[in-house]
């Protein structure tokens, strides 16, 4: 600890925080460039072997940036990809970013501080920052947008230089401090703890854009939405957005324990993928894709009487062909990722002859993040936290996500010394209720998960 960390933890105000000097270094989860080839020829790319936790230098602050004292963060699948050095080592992203020159050069280092979520306290603001002050409680939108690009002024995701913070940039959120553009900041929901708040930005914002925002599937009341990986970080938020929007969530999970947890989250229809014969190799065999699609389609029609209007797709190679097959005529497959592989195959007859659509969706713009945060701040959408680890054990947290042994999101305490801190509106928290705030944490504890 240092005097700045002590001041933040004591709830100090703006002047005291600004008087406390920034430390010259801080503890962070990071990758090392020298390890980039460590998994070549290795079957089990165990992320615990690649993620290091230790001191790194404090970077210099740009005029449009702030330094956030990170109280808590969470593990996303992009951190797993980073620590596997797949599909390419993220040090290439850092070199590409640095090629812009100027302040971007700071990011090209032989170490990469990872993490694309954070909740914490602003401790420094750059000379060009107007709307934020030291002492503000914030969560971080992971969309790292270049405001000088024309496309960004249409939609922040359309700029060629848009990046995922902590994945395609350095100085990410799995650390005691993080460097963030002021345009990434959103007020922290007042009724949530640090670790609860840190679980939402990336996954909740991504799911909101895919389903609710103008750039995704544009879900309507009454729409039936098939959600792959519905008990995971993205899927558990998707279930809530569908339910809140008057739709019918149809969740696919991989175990009976996850199915039960999903029902507690309010999912109307839950399908165990083992019962339809789906596994990670399904997408490699066109005949199996159609067979699984027919079984899944029949089960959905038996349960709700019709085919899904939208498929929420992020699994990729293993499921994409099934998604295209099973969505209704004229329906939409919206995709934001490919955790089982990027190369997808599908029978194009079912796309063109049945007038279906595939919509690509990536991250979220700041307005979408603000709208998502508004729902969370009101209690209409709950965090999907199921486990909490200290920063020293971030490798174990990432391994849990890598092996799909988790529900929802896995939080990581950074500067926060213990769980339960950060609530500034206990009355609102009491009105919403603990069980409603943490539905998946309760379910994980019931099945013997880490808490």
C-alpha cells in the first residue's frame, strides 16, 4: 500500500487524493513478451502459466486520460485469449497501436497489463478532462475510441482505430491502477459493491448492443431469443435483457447445475446441450449440424410453439451452423464472438432461401454503455457475479473461465481489501434485496462454487 491507496480506501475527498503522490509502480496482472511462444505445440494452454502478478511502472498520463484506482475487476474471455497468446499474441496489437505515434507509443512494452473491466475511484485527471474529478466512483467502458476519426462520430464502434481496452491496449483493469480515457467513464451504480459493479461493463454492454440497441438485432416485445452459453458472462445478461424487454429467453447450457441457476435468473426455457448432441466438434460436420439443429428446433417448438426470432451467438464454430439453421424464416443471428473457433461453416441455403440475417456486433458505444448502466443502477438488471478472487490469484480466476467451470462473471478484488465495500446507497440496496442483486452468486454457493 501507499499513501494514495490509503487515501482512496479511507474515502478521502478530491483535495486529499490529489495531494497524495501517484506511486512509481503498482501491482498488475500482466503478460510478458518473452513468453509469447510458450504454448506452441502444447495441448492444454493453461493460462495460469502465462499470467504474472507483480509490480509494473506507472505510465505517464495523457491530457485526455484519467488514472483510476481499481477497486475490483473481472475476467473476460479476451483475457483468456490474451494469456493463451491466441489467435495472435496481443503484443502485436500494442505495436500496431504504438505506430500511431504520440501518446500511443507508451503502449508498446514487453509487458501487457490486461483486463477489460474495472470499478474504482478516479485519482488523477489529465489537463484536457472536464467532466470528471478525483474521488469520483466510476466503472470503465472497455471501448477505447479514437474521437478524431469521422466514423466514431457516427458510432464509436465504426472507427478504424477503435480498440478493446486491456486487450488491444496496455494498462488494463486487472491491476491496482489503470489508465483510462475520460470518454470511457460511467458513474458506478451506487447500490453495488466494487466487485459487483466490475462484473458488468463489458458483458452487459455487449449484450445490450446485440439485442436492444439500434445496431444489433433490435429485439421486440414477444420475440423468442435463443441464447447460447446462457449461464455465462454474456448469456446471463442477455437473459435479463430479453426478459425485461418482454421477450422469451431460451437458454442453452452445458450442465444440470447451470440449468438450475439459469431458471433462478428467470429464463423461461432451458435446454441442456448434451441432450441435443451438441459438443465442441459439432460445427466440423455438416450432417451433425443439421441433426442437432433439427433436434433443437423441435424442442423449442415443443416448448413455445414456434422457432426463435433471434439467436444470440458468441460461441462460434461449434454452434454457428446450428444458429443459422434454427432461427425462424426472416430471423436474425447476431454474433459478437467465437470462443470455440473463428472459422464458421453453415449451409447457406438456410440463410438465403429463408431470408435470414447475420448481424455482426462488437462491444458497445458510450451511449449504449450509459443506457446499460442506467438499467443496472435502477436494479432492473442484476450483476452476474458468481465468484470472487484476489488479484494474487487472478490465474486461478482466468483458468476457471478458460475451462468453463464458472457461472456468469468471475470478479477479482484489486485494491479493495475485502468483499462488500463501495456501496454508497444502502437504502436502495435494501429495497432491491440481496438475492435479486446476486442471483448467480447464490446459485454458485449452492453448488459449491468459489465465493
